[in-house]
C-alpha cells in the first residue's frame, strides 16, 4: 500500500505583516526577515527528501535570486504573485514569467497572498495549472469557505487545491493552528486526514522561524517563533516521515492524473 502524500508548502515573501497592525517596517527589513527565515529553514530545505512547494513573490525572488535558483533544484517554485502587499491582474502573468526566469523551471502553481479570492479565468489565462488560494474553513474576519470542498477539485479548466484541514469539523493545518495547537493533537488530526484522504497540504512562512518579539502583532500570530517553532516543526516531521511521502503539489496532481488540459 502506497504512503499518503504530505504536501508541505511555504509562502516565501516580504515580511509585511506588521503593516496590517499599524507598525512601520522598511522594505529592506521586510526582505531581510524573509532571508533570515530561509536561513533558519536551510538545514531542512537543503534535504531533497523533504520536497516542498515554495509559493514565492517575484519581488522577494528578485532580491534573493541565487538562493531561489538553488532551492529550485529540490523544490517546486510556484507563484505568490508579484508583490505581497498589492495586486493587479497583470501580476499573475508577470510574476510567473519572472519566477521562471529566476528559478529556471516551469511555474504552474499559484497561491494568492492572504488566500484572497482571484478570478479563475484570469489565473488560467496567465498560464497556471492549479491554484492553492483556498482555506476551506471559517475563521472570523478572514475566511468563510465552509461551502467549498476541502479536497482538490476542478473549477472550469483550473485545478483548485485547498489548504489542508481535519475531517468533519475542518480544523486547518496551517501556520496559525500549528503555532497554537498542542503538537500531539495536531499530529493526530493530520495523520487521520492523511490516511483517509491520501494527502494533505500544510503551509507556513519562513519569517515565522525568526524572532518576532519586537513586532506589534497579536500574540497568537507570533508565539512560538524562531528556534522554538522550528523545533516543533522538526518534531512533527521526524515523527511522521516514515509514514508519508513528501512531494510537490504539481507532482501530486500529475500522480493523481490531473494534467495540463
């Protein structure tokens, strides 16, 4: 019996979250925190067996091009549009082309910043195979997507791969839940979904693995952080790595028979 697929993903971006809470942060610092986050994850990401999908803004990639090119040897590079703080529809195509230029690989996947809604027609027109911009949960003030399938589905000519959740009550397998939930419970729910669904998609941000103490963000968004959070992530990975196959999202879709139309 084949192992279930763990679709690890990271949103590689400028660290602009303090701006949401009224704290000024320079662009250079936003990029620097993103770089330090990838530094913290380097021991993990430099191991080919932990193949992941890196949803990267073109803006960030331009400022850390050599590293993105190196990471592309082991991981899928996908688009997180051009900028994290602003969006125009042309950014869909422009970010894909810039990321392909930098990574030297085809870019077929998209995840919108903050999982915002996007026209599926525009995404397909810009040359993407899939979109992973759905959090199929209810989170007050942010998401109300309980009416959307929690499993991969086709929307017109575009494949939609929602972020992973537990079965039944849809507890999300994303960064905020991972920070704030006991690891034993998170692991139990994740394994249940993996066994019953055959896959699940987790997502994090590199900046989470940097000290965020000085930033004026809600406590639940920044603790644990840095090494403490990295230790928690690695404990999860080490505890399940013999029970799952690590695979990129585009590879998962291909193995599932979902190919370019």
